[in-house]
């Protein structure tokens, strides 16, 4: 049906391509006139374009001529002329779309077109890459072109100091990885001075390998954390305890959903092993949290697949690229549980200081675009999450690669044997082979098999980007055999060696179908660049995870009915269709998981935007005096509603409690007299309190001086906002962790999370206002001289105390210990569990 409609109505992608070709014709019309210009005349176009923009023309108006200038400059500086299809890709990127262009079509050169055009506005363009190596390589190679045209180029690296980082962001064009951009955004919203921020307005980003960054990495939020205070002993105890549990008896694993659930028999065993009566008592909440993490670590997390042990630390393996994610840690105690499971030193759980998902970070750009070789299969997600349509750009030359049908075996052993036989045969005739694997373990298994067959080969586990690029670049040489995780070396062209095209080009061997069709297409796309010959084939077994979990029953029945042995392969279109359906199922499930993460983060994102906007107001030096007095006015109004509610008779008011509350924040002790307040009307009492607060504020301003008071306001507001925000992040994490239980009561967890999160955010705002008002009237400013005098006085007292007590130890003259509990805010829920605010419950007694 869809095919018939497409035939009558036309394909939308074809219409787009036709429209793009018409714009390219305009670009080409400028080529002859630019060819004979001197270098200086050509570079002067940059200033001309800026003048035209300043005069009111738009970027779309100057696009054809600007693109033509970039092409001419590229011919002179890089020795490369943009193909027409590359021009089409450049237009797509400028228009805020995703350009799907096959491997080898020169996406790096394509990006120079919209990058130059949009950099003319002076607002900055961010080129986003998947790793530091590519960011550095592209900034150097393409930087030559931009510099020739009079634009500045910056590079963001992990090890840069503040001045270098700020300089890079102030350049016309900035190269960096998605992680660096995201972390810099979070750090910018933690600074205490506007000059400490490095990023400018998020204007325009072009994301290279856009599917990898905006989809594959979208499940993992960026988190800046600080050291926590919880003990790690419980993780070690629980890791030893869960070793006694058996799968099937004490817990069940859902490999499709990647979840583990304890059986009824598990909890009593664990309680006995760790010595607690009830694991789910509120007092054992930390232990039950450790149990959940330890069970996940035991049942779901596999060494050399999900993580590796390196230099005594757990390093996460990226499930899509096979790359090691140095410095990244699993959240919710899972990383600690894995450390305990592997017998390593367990590092303390960290406290979240700031976090954001890639979805919400990149959606903040005024304009976003991306390019990749594989995006069309995920177009629905790009449209729904990022409003990014995908345009498939035609190849410059027809594709000559032969994609052979998949072959499937009953067992992995038989599959690997077949791979080794075929690789030996291909290698013997000199044709290069690239073997794609889905894990480090699989790479090592295959390497061992090839060594036994005396087949020389390189193994690429994507640990070092520079080595990765070198190895993958040589993969097209005669007789080369390379084993690599599916996406390793991505971003580097594999060029065919001499005589290789005549042998059939690069042969791609896939040893397992990935969950995502995109990843398989990326592997296939390593061969057949720019019309080169090439071949590809996937080797599967019924024991592969994808088939075992999602689609092997029908295939297994067919093989059994045909009486096929272990080493007999089956090759049929029905099989390929069955595998594609299995992949669609998993892709749908993964999309739902990413959407689920985003829906929850959207709640946090609204709150994050409010808090960050408030911080920026403070940093920009807006009048905080009026803002704080407004806060105090709100506090006074809340006090009046609580202690002198207009619905009550005056004799029912609690004016003594009102005095206590006012003195705890803004009123000087003893200034408010009960008998005087009793003589006033309600409005008079409120006006009197407001007047007193303003007088007290003015006195402090006079005491400290206006400049010092402005700085004090800023410091107090930033400190209080940051501290309360960090507490709120922790509480929201705990809320989200427990909210899923509501699903068992037929309630929507997301709706409940939104309602409760909104309520908690309101409580946080109340706490912020109360803390700021309280501190502004209580904090004193101490000069350096006063600080030194206090330290001298303390030392003198200590010396006198020692002299008085003779030879007694220091312990004998130490102060008596005091109780040290966590400070409860006035508007926080009361710890007694009454459900009231602390100031209305137990706090009233203080």
C-alpha cells in the first residue's frame, strides 16, 4: 500500500533532493568568476558577507555565493573541490536537518560549508565530534581553510586550563566532543562570577556521527559529582552475600528488558547473611539499596563485555563502540557494587552536583544539525525528540559493494569455525578483510582462532584513538586482516591499497547482528566508499543474543525440519526478514527507554532552567537588594497567614509564636513586644514587620558599606541556591528510584513523579528564600586583619589552658562533644513523619 502511495504522490526525500539540486545550480554559477581571483581578493569576501548581513541580508540570501567561495578556497588550500552532492549535504546542515551521507562521501568537507556561512554572524559555531582525536584532526586540517578565509578556530580538549578554554569558545568556530561541551555548560552554571564562564550563547551546532551522539549516548546523562559521605562497607558485605544466590531459584533475569528480580526465597537468605531482621525496614534503606545494586552487578554486568578491570579500577565499555569510557562511572551504586564484586577498593558514592542529558543539552542550541552514514532508520526519534528531519543525500558515484545474504549456524562454535575458514580463503587470495565484533571478548576469541590458523591480523579494541585511526586506515591494504569492534575507527576512511580493487575490494565480515540495524549498516559502510568495489556478509548463530532472545524459535524449527547438522549453514530471505523484525523490536524498546529517560529529565530540566536563570541574574549583578526584600516580604506574609490568619479572631492569633519566628530570621531580639502587637490590627502588624525588616536591612548595609553588602548578597544567594539545589537533586534521585513501585498500584509513575517533583521544588524554593533571608541578617563580614587577630587570640587561649592544666594531655582540655546532626530547614518536611513542615511541628519547640 505504501509503495503504491509513494508511486503516485512521490517520495518526500526525492522532492528535497530535487530542491537542493536547484540551489546547487546557483552555487555553481559563481564558480567561473571566482576561479581567476587572487587569494587576497577571495579572502576579502568574508568581510563583504559580514557587511551584507549587517545591512539586513540573511544567511539564506548569501548562501549560494558563500558556498562557492568556500569551494574555491578549499581547492586552493586543501586541494579538494566539493562535489555537488557535498553542496547538497551542506545546505541540509545549514537548514537545521540531518544529512545522511554514506561512508567515504567526505562529510568532514561537507561541514565546512555551513560552518563558514554561520560563523559569519559572529555568534560562534560548535563542531561536535565523538572523540578527541577527530576533534583535533578536523580542527587542524579544516582549520587551514577557515584561517585562509579570515576566521578563527578553537579546539576544546580535556586537559585545557580556563584561559585556553575561554579563548577557544570565543573563536568563530570551535571543535570539541559532546562530553566537553556538555560538562562546560554544567560547570558554567556552577561559577560564582560571570567572568568564570567559558561558553557563549549556544548558537549553532553541527554534530558529526549524529546518531552515535544524539541516540546511542542519550541514555546516559552527564553528571558532575562531588565526594559523598556514605560508607562503602555495605557494598562489600552485600557482594559476598549475593554470591550465595542462584539464578532461577533465588532470582530471575529478563535479558530482553535487562532487569533482575529477586524471588521470595532470596530476601530471608540475604537477611541472615548480612545480619538484619527486615531488609526493607526504613532503617535498612541503605542496605536494601546495596542489595539491589549487588544483584544487578552479579546477574547483568559481565566483565569484558560491559566493563573491564584496568589498573585496579572498573572502566565502562561503551556498548555501541567498544571504546573504554575513562572517567565515567555507573550511577545508583552500581559502580560500587561491581567494584565489590571484583574484589577491588570500593570508592565512595558521589553526590550529584549538576547533571543534564544530551537530549536536553543539544535542544538548547538556537539551531542544530547533524551528519552520519546511518540515520534514516531512526528518523522518527530524531523528529520527535529533536525536530530534526533526515535527508538521504545521493552518493557521488554508484555503490559497487555486494552485500551477501546472512548465513546462520546452530552454534557459536560452528559460526566461528566458518568465519575462520572463509577468512583464510579470502586472505589467501590477497583480498583485505575487516571483521566486525560486538564486544571485546568476541574480538579476543576470534583473534585466538585466527592465531591457531596462522593468519596474521590486527586487533582493534578502540583503546587509543590515534592507534585506532592508524590501524583502521591500513585495513584496506592487500592481505590485511583486521578485527575491530563494530564502530571502532569510525570517522577514518579505509582506502584500498594497490591491486585491491581488482581482488574485489575490502571484504566486511560481521560476526553477529547488533541490536540496531544502524550499527550493522555502519559496519557494512566501511567498504564500497566512493564507488569502490567491496563485499559484506554476516555470520550468525542461534546462540547469538539477538536471535536467542528475539527470534530464534522459527529459524531453529526450520533447521530441525531440514535435518541440518551443526556445521550446516542456512541462507534464506526468510531468515534475513526474521532478523530484521527482531532488530525492529529491540530498536523500538530502546527508543522507549531513551524516551523514558527524557520524560523524567524534562521534569528536572524545567526546574534546572529556573535555577540556572536565577543564578545568571545574580551573576549579572541585577539589583539583589530589592529581590531579597521581596523574599522577606513573602516570608512575612506566610508568617501572618500561619500565626495571625485573617479567618481567625485576634484573640486566636499566636503572636508569641510570630515573634519567635520573626526573631529567628529578620527581627532584632527583644525589639518586638507582645503587648504592642496585640494593640495593632492585622494590616498594621504586617506593615510594622515589613518596616522593621527594611530598617534592619538598611542598618546592615550602613554597617558593611554598600559595595560589601552587594557582594555579600551575591555570595549568600549563590551558596544557598547551590546547596539547596544539590540536596534537591539527591531527593529527586531517591524519588525517581522509588516511584516505579506506584505502577503496582495502577498509578502512572511519571505523573506521580511530576506532581511530587513540583511539590518538592516548591519546598526547595521556600527553603532557599528562608535561608537567604536568615543568613543576610545573621552573617558577619570579617576582614583579613580580624581573622588573623582571632587566630592569635585562640592560640593564646590554648597556651594559657595548657599552662593551667600542667602536663595533662590535649584531650583533657578539649571542649565537650556536642550533638552534630544534619540541619533541618524550616520549610523541610519534619523528620518526625507528621507530614507537616518542620517550623510548624517539632521546630516550634526550638
